[in-house]
C-alpha cells in the first residue's frame, strides 16, 4: 500500500486526517496550507487530494469542497503515519492511583476498569470478563434448597462466581453436602476450571471401590454443575459519550449501535476475536464485519495473569477518534489490570 503514496501525499493525508479528527468538518485545501507548513500551494494540495480520493483514501461528502478520510485512509494512517503518544510517568502514576482497588471482587474491578476507560477517553469503555473456565478454582459449595434441588456455587481465586441449580438425591442431608464440599475442595483447589473438569473425569474413572457412595455423588454433581459454561459477560460503560459526537446525530446509526450495546453478543464476538492476538488491536468501521457498529472503531487489548490471556478490554467510538491518545490509554490500562489480576494465577 505504501508504494502508491509518495512523501508529499503522505504528509497531506496525515494533515487532513488529523484536522478532521479535531474538527469533524470536511477539510479543504486552503485549511491544509493555512494550518500546516507543507511548503506547497492550495492548488497543489487540491491535486493531491484528488489523487488520494481516486486511490480510495479520501472522499468528498455531499457537495462539500473539502474531503474526509475513508476507512482505507484511517487504516493507512494508523499503520504507516500515526505517532502514538507515550504516557509520562506522572500520567502513569495518576492512572495507577485510580486502580488501587484491592479488596474488590473481580466483577466490580472489571466494571470499574470500564468506567475509568470511558471517563479518560470520553468514549464507551468495554471489558470482556475472563471465561470462568480460564480461572483458578478456589472452592465449591453445595446449598440444599429443597428435597431435590441443590445450589452449587463455584468460586475462583479472583472472586468470579458461577452458580448452578441441580437435582440431587432427596435423601442427602446438608451435613452430607458439606462433606462432599470438603472432599472436592481438598481435591480440586489450585487447578484451573478446565483442569477441574479433567480431574473429575479422571477421579470418576478410577476403581469404584476406592470411593464410597458419597464421594461418587460429589464427583457426579460437580461434573453436572460444570457441564454448561456460563454466558460470557461484557461490561459496557459510558454509552452516553456516544451522543456527544456529531457522527451519531443520524438516528438510525445511533439506534443500530445501541442495539449492539443492548444485545452484547456482537461486542463479545469482537472482543473475543481481539483476544487471539497479543497487544493492541484496532478494528475500523466495516473491518469488524458488523453493520451495527458501522462508522465506529474499536481499540482493544488483552489482559492476562501468570497463566496467560484471560480477557479483553477496549474503547469504542466513532472512526474519527484521536488514535494517538486513545491507544496508550487502552494499552496501559490492560497492563495495569493484568498486574492487579496476577493473584488469580497463584
């Protein structure tokens, strides 16, 4: 892609994109020469703009004499022209101070991360919670609800909780359920939930004589409770910020986006896709392949613990966002959250 744009064209494209990000107004040739010292005339800029439009990097909205970037233009800008701002030590310290949230449950921490992302970037903050199967088993508890119904509570070492109601032998007492709890906690603590499932199968496959009736039931019921993975949860914070941008004065575009926020499945899929690659990922407009978030960009990054990637966070806003400042916000927030969640892998 870079071979088809010479140095002068690159500078003019960069100037147009940065002016459009700042103003949300189509950028004309005179504005480029006035605001940027490029050493060329407005006529030369007009010719370059026409070439860039022909190549698909710019477009002319309606009858305006100015130009705005296309998704192809933004992609080239991000890949070849963008200079990402680096956080100063003071900015890192200020952001770190906001994340001194020890003692909070994991879901509270993730929700707070989404709020902070939104407040700092002025866009919508997204956090995809870790899959329960990727977390570390801390303890299980059986709570008798009725003669045949028992609540099974799984808790991870980071505080994530998964509940399941199962049918049990109506002759079981609460004391027997507590014995089952003690046995499983002794056997399974410290394993990932994925490893827990494998261990349960392994234990059940052992010679039956090794286990008494109660222990067999404990394995059977815990396996049943873990058969279905709970829905992935995405925390969405600061949707009101979307309304502050002129791109979403279009009622139909705004409705589509808010439907995506409400249904969540599209955002989960997109954040899950981001999780397959380390570092910051940027989806611009139709690159996401979802019409509901057309005209938007998602900047996302994974967070992890000592065992690897466990979740994704990011910011969604109009394609006209200041990438140079939003990218480091997302990147550093992911690193901070990873540091806080390290305890999940101990």
